[in-house]
């Protein structure tokens, strides 16, 4: 555990220290988010936070490769470097979008290429743990991997609408997933607790934690598409990798559930981003718009319209993420009955916090006058 916490600390420290540099770069290149009708922020804010996040993640992996405890992880496969390569490519696509505002087709092509590189180098969904099924076709495995990675990238990108929201959601959900993968490695390999999935998710959580102090309301910098797509792809990579650790003979069905859900939906950790993305896509298509057409009807916009402050709206999203993620991870350490009870209590608390006493009415939810 101490090795993973060290990796997390390195990722957090490097990200935190390099974020001011990313802010300076954003200002110099014009990667600044103007105030638009659909936005919540009130002053132009630099983006390109993803550059610092990529540096933090990369340095953490480089240090981990030199640690004896994790040497077997890097010797066994090049999956860690495959995730880093895919993350670097999609971060570059995000940087281009943050500076020049690429059209959605170009961004989607970049996402597919980044996910394809990751899959081509060995990070592929080949098994479905809960059913014990193996994807027999290499093409189908590649296709499934790319689709899941693209969904994860866009889910994080869609939810990135309030200061500190996306980084906090992934940090909280990632922490629950980190606990799960660590306990899974202990149960599946009692003599060797090293785990690629645990390493990757530890570096990802550290990256998000290092960025958050700069991104909390009022944010001094946004992660931009470069950061949102990066952490979405890295999370997808960790979730796909963990399926290779699951041996139905050693891991019970209730333990495999939290890994199955993040791969297929991924509901256990990314429920809030996925719900927000799904509602947005259906809403925009029904209105005759592109799925990537901007509006002010995301979940966080609705919380503001209910009367919650910016900070409270973010906190409520954090609570919902914690309830979903830790509720699923609890299946590893407690009985199913206890886990369901804890999940129910958390759900009630989250509902009360969401619809509880409000100080004022927020701005109405409405379509912006400009895209």
C-alpha cells in the first residue's frame, strides 16, 4: 500500500507544481475560456490544465518503473506505457481543441485513434468477468475497447462544467476503485500484491488531487478537453486492465461486480458522468441538434437552478459519486446485505442534501442563445 500511496503523492506533487506553468502556457497561446451564455464562470479562465495532469501521470509511471515492488508489473507487459501513449495522444488533441476549438468530428477521430493506440499495444477488453465470457474475436475486442474508452472520455468531458467537478468526481470514484483493485490483488495473488490496475488508478487519483487546489471555485485554471479526455481514457484503461486480474476460481461473483460495472457502463464509479452524458445526448438529438451541441441543462446546471451555490452543487455531485462508487466497492469487504444497507443510507442522505433547504432560487435552466 505504501508504494501505491507514494506513486499517488508523486503524481499529485508534479501536477500541482506544473499547473502554474500550464496556466502561463494557456495565456500565451490564447487557450482561454471566454464567458459564454451557457457558462457558469464569470471571468475568462485559462485552460490546458491537462498538460500538467499528463506530466504528473507520466512522471509517476516513470518513478514506479524504478520501484522493485512494481518491477514485475512493467516486465510482464507494456500496458502501462500503452495507457500513457494513448493518454498523451488524446491530451494533444485536447490541447489543439483548447487553443483552436476543433469541431466535434475531429475530436472524435482523435479519441478513436488514442483509444486504438492503447488497444493496439495490448490494453484490450478480452473477458467479461461476471459472466466468465471471453471475447473470441480480436476485431470485436478492439472495437469494444475503443467504444468503452470513447464513452469514458466523453462522459468526463460532459460533466466538466463546474470548478473542481470533473477532477473531484474522478478522484473520489478512483479512490473507491483503487481500494477495490488493491484488495482484489491481495485476494487473487497472496504472494505478489503488485497490480497494474492499482498502479494506474493510484497515479490517476494523485493527478486529480494535485490539480484540484488550482481548480476549486473560483478556479484559476480549467483542465480543458486536454485534461477531461486524458483522465477519461486513463480510467477506462485501468478498468479494462483489471478484468485480466479476475480469476472466477479465486474471486467470488460479488467481488467481480464492481469491476464488471465500470467496464460495461461504467456505473460503479462513473455513474454521474454517464447519466449526464446520456441525458444530454438524448435531449440534443430529440431537439434536432448534434449530440455535442452545447446547452445549459446538464445535471450541475439543474442543481444551480434549484438554488444551490456553486460550491454546494459540486459537493452534492461529490456525494452522489461517493455513494455509487464506495457502495459498489463495499461488496469486496462486507456482505451483500450490509453493502445494500450502506448504499440505501447513502442514497437517502444524498437525496436529502440535493432537495434539502435552499437559500435562494438559482438561474432558470434554459437553452443558451449561442452554441
